[in-house]
């Protein structure tokens, strides 16, 4: 898969830096976010789709597992999970993983400039529990396998080039990926109770076929300085990658990961935390911790995370009360939307369209609580610039 094959416009997704974010820039000592009035106001009553939204926002169903997408012949996959949007001329493409054992993979939906669905298709097949992932600056989607010896697959959102397994990025319980075009590395989270945070340093930026896998080293505190150390055996056999480097910092269930403006944010579900790496100072800290919230925590079950042009972070819940919460640059956390009647599901794959006016996400198991009941939504409204 050649880099030039994907130079088709700016990518906007879970790890993109295309918006020129300003979130918390220079705020290396900011306190963890606290509840407060959100920038969009209170949630209104549930709409016809069972979604509570602020005034001025509307939702629509884009796809349902086991059903054809729009007027296309493509049947949407079960258990939709991580996702991202890619610019496609005047339109865009939303890609989505399938967290199904053995046959997972990923699919894509193509939109025209007005948001109409013009196509849908598979971009990856017969892989294992494809959970989250991340977009690259050269417009590919990194689909990550959430199994103990999982791989990262680099896929073409246009479905033209075949997917490629990127073994050099390590074999472990992969979750999310976030590209850093400044340092020319890819950050990787590990979904394990004693997981690590990694970065992959490609030999050549834009080509993930070879490079060096490194792991973050730091103390046991919730803030401090960090360094990177090379993982001797990225294949993770017989010794798992997280156990190969003395002093590697352990995180309790790595989930979503997002890069913008010399900062990496990633979530850990085991302790309901959002972590912040300040890359210019090589320090880390907590951006959110539900145990440090004054009063009732609005955000629990932290999972996927993405960013908006405003610098706001949008964090999806796996559990909690099925919300996507917003965390503002002023360190205020508040619900942005709530999905009703789907308590046995989780929210996955939040991603903005290239113009920032539409937010896509999935309810992995929908109202049925089964992987065959997944629903993918679009929310449109006055997102702040």
C-alpha cells in the first residue's frame, strides 16, 4: 500500500490534527476536569431515535447491523466499534470497525456534500475483534485487533487498495491508535488491566512496514515525567510486550486515544480516567478522574475519544448512562448526548465530518443488547468552531 495512493484530501478522525486544535495548550498543570454547565446547554427530551440532545441538534440513523445501508447493497456489520471520517472531495467517508471474533474487519459509508449516502462497502475482512483504531495523516485507517496477540491492519477507506497487516507495530491487546505528524510516530493503547501505552516510530514516516515499537516509562504516580524505551520483541512471544521493559508504566484498561497540538489524550476504563501526555515537556497528568469529581460524576465508563475544532474533547461511555460527554478547554465536563433504552450497549466510534458539523457514532449492541443489534447514528447541529 503506497503512501501516494492515499493523498486524497485531509483526514478528520479519532487521531487527526487537521483542525488545528487548541485544547489545553500550555496547560501542563491544569487540574482534572470538573462538572459544570456544558457549552451546548441542557439535554432535551428524547427524540424519535431515543437520543437526548441539546437544543438545535438532531439525530438520524445511518445504518443498522444486518440491514442494507441506505439504498446500497452492503449489509452493515455487527458490533460496530471505533470509527473515523475522511474527506472525499466535497463529501466524506465514515469507517467503522466490527468487534466480532474471527470475522470482524471494518466497513465504510460514503456521503456526498449534503450528507446523502452514496455507497457502502467492506474495507477489511476476517480479522479478530476489531475494536478501535485511528486515522493516519496519509488517509488510511488503522484497525486494531483486541486480542492478546492482536495485530494492527492498515486499510484503505476508499476500498481500492487491499488491507495490509502491520506486524512491526507489535502483537498485543490493541485498542486505539493516534498519529502524531510532528514527532512522526503512532501512539497505541493496550486494553488490559496491566496494559501499557506504546508509540511506534516508523523507519519512514508514511510507511508502517518497519520501525521501532517503544513503551512509556514512568513512576506509579498520577503525574510526573516520562520517557520511552524500545520493546525488545514486538512479536510479544513468549513474553508479552507489556512485560519486557522494566519500569514500563501500567494503565488499567487502555481505550480511546487522540492526538492534537503536541498533546495525547487517552482513556483507561478500569479506573475511569482520561490521561494527558504533554509532549513538549515530557510530562503526564490526569485530565479527568471520576473519583476526583465534586458531586456526581457525569462521565463514567470512559471509552473512545475524539476532538472538535473548538478544542472540545468528546468522550463516549461504555456503560455509565450511555452518554457522550464533552470536556472543554476550560476543564468543564458535561453530557452532550444520552442514548435511552440501550443500557446493555456501549457508545463507540465518535468522529466528526470534515466540516465539523456532523458527529457520527455507534451503539454497539443497540436496543437488543446483542452484537447483531448495532446502530450507527449521525448528529447534526451548531457545533462550535
